[in-house]
C-alpha cells in the first residue's frame, strides 16, 4: 500500500532509527523526514538512507503552521509520526520557554494543520493517523522503597539474570500524570492536546510513553554517549547526586520496532507504554560502561573508575522510572529483543568505532557542514 508519512524529528536520535526502519522496510511508502535541524538534529545520522527513492528531507520548524499545512496538501500526507521535540531535561531547567514553544505549540500547530487538511478531504479521517511519541517522565517519579532491589515482577529479554526492581510500583497506562521538570511538563501538555484532538474532533491519534532509550546516534549531552566519550578521553564523569537514581533502559531499535507495530496495528485513541523492564541505578550503569570501555580499549580492569566525580544533583531529579509495558506485549506482541549487557556493549563499540561522528559534534563542525549542504540542495 502507498502511504505518505511525515516523521518529525527524523534527524534526531530516535527519529533517525525510525526513519531508517521505515525507509528500508516499506519501499512503497513516501517517507518525509521533517526536521528543523536544531543543535540535536544531524543528517549524518541518516547517511545510509539519504539517497533512497522513498526518502525525502524537509527542513521545517514544527511551529510553522502555514508551511506544514502546505506540506500536508502537497504530499497528501496520511500519517504523522511525531518525534520532534526539545528532549534534554537539563536544558529545560535552564530554558523552559523553548520547551513550551516547540513541544506544546509545535505539537498544536501540527495537530491543527492535520485537522484542517484531513477534514477537507472527502474521506476525512479514514485511513489517517497522528501518532505522538512521548515519555514516561510525564508520570512523575516512582518510589525507591526497595533500595537494595527486589525480584522484578516481570522478565523480558532486556533484563538480565539476577536483575532487580528498586520499588514495588510501576508506571501503567492508567497512572496519573504528575510531571516535575519543565521538559516533562511540556511533554505532558502536548500529550493532552493530542488526546483532546481525538476526543473533540475525532482525529485518529495514538500516544506512546517510552522509557530511556540508548544506542547509536544519541546526542552526547545524554548520560550514555557523554560518559562513553569522557571515559575514552579520560575526562571526569559528572554523576548527579549520589548516582542512586533509577532509569529503565531500552535499546533504541527496539523502540523503533514498537513504533512500527503501533503505527500499523495500534488502536486509535489508545495509549501504550514502551519499556525494557530493565531498571538500573545510574552508578551501576556507569560502572558497566567503565568496564566495557576499558575492556574494549585494552585498559586494565577498572582503570577508569577514578573518573567518577560526584557533582551537585539535577534540580528536581526524579528518583525512579520503571515502565510496565505488558499491554503492548499482550495486545500487539511486541517485546524487547536485546539483552541489556549485549546492548550496552554494542553501543559502546558503536561510539568508539564512530569517533568521527562524535568529534564532528563535539567540535561543532556538524552544524556548519549540514547547514551548508542543505543550502546547496
Ligand atoms: P533528540 O533531541 O535527539 O532529537 C530531536 C529532534 O527534533 C532533532 O532532530 C531536532 O532537530 C528536532 N527538532 C527540535 N525542535 C524542532 C522543531 N521546532 N521543529 C522541527 N524539528 C525540531 O530527541 P530524541 O531523544 O530522539 O527524542 C525524540 C522524541 O522521543 C522526543 O519527543 C522525546 O520526548 C521522546 N522520547 C525520548 C526518549 C529518550 O530516551 N531519548 C524516551 C522517550 C521519549
Ligand atoms: O525517561 C525517558 C527520558 O529519558 C526522555 O524522555 C528524555 O528525552 C531523555 O533525555 C531521558 O531523560 P533522562 O533525564 O533520564 O536522561 P539523561 O541521559 O539526561 O540522564 C539519565 C540519568 O543520568 C538521570 O538520572 C540523570 C543522570 N545524569 C545525566 C547526565 C547527563 C548524570 O548523573 N550525569 C550526567 O552528566
């Protein structure tokens, strides 16, 4: 079947994996990667698909309602997978306005343009889909009432033998929203707008809330790529607070696979949680990274432990996130495919093998190169 799909934020971390999956898996689809190319957007993430006939890049700000409405008409867009966002919690603490603008107003501009275009068609919303990618951070923070860890109530491929849960509560699709950071507040607001467009106008929307992703092409402001690069360069590893905060980690390609399944088979107006059932205290995860990098670089065991540097905690730092994605497993048969230690080794190797990609970001070269290249097209 021919489909015309806009993927917003396709030049970012998760978006680039979604674009790659869709371009390769669906040669009959017209895949339009819509991205403003902020500091987080990097077309080098998509070098391997940029010449495919079913792929097109459009540089656009999601806040530009008129331009997006025209794109909808020109490309006869019938599906939107919306990932574009400001995504880094630390930046949201310093600059909340940009987060409200992009994440809230940008999402609203897309919704309204899609509404006007789809409602102008004879078939209206039939066969259309607005799929909004969100985060588990909208649910707030879970308790750490088992700081030593307990046997987790669920097991998946992603969690390894002997793996622990650090509390006995989890995020479910029914968990009340309780965002704490400006980032999660802006994502929560955008989720509400998406649901409002279904409830008010009947737009076929879906929202998913996912846990922390890791893997290739993540911008090195986030914990995992930042720390891998710092270990490699013998730079300090700034651990916030005591390093006791817990995150639930999922390999990014598993998230992209979930997005594929949900876009095609998910039920309209539903919410699906996506996670790895794979909780890690930051400090334990950091030690796994140190071990893995040291092993690959041929350093003596624990050579880089001395780089750990405890620093002032993040303001409002959420203690623990842990997703229950049983609904997605039961209803749509999705499961993580990669065991965490395997995933982290694959990720470390990727960053070490792709030093050029990392260097072009840390030097700032990537922004200039792709801005110039885009102008030439
Ligand atoms: P990212 O920061 O790596 O990429 C964001 C992309 O959006 C970039 O390419 C950027 O250029 C683009 N963008 C930003 N503002 C834009 C605008 N105004 N117009 C058009 N494009 C714009 O983010 P990511 O980590 O890949 O996250 C993608 C989505 O997934 C976000 O919505 C985020 O909230 C959500 N999410 C992320 C995670 C995670 O662990 N990274 C987990 C759950 C959900
Ligand atoms: O849970 C999903 C969310 O995961 C996404 O919605 C966000 O877009 C994504 O950025 C991520 O948010 P986190 O804040 O959890 O990710 P980050 O990589 O920034 O931090 C992971 C943990 O590591 C967190 O507890 C803070 C800590 N940390 C982070 C950095 C950058 C440190 O201790 N030191 C650091 O330098």
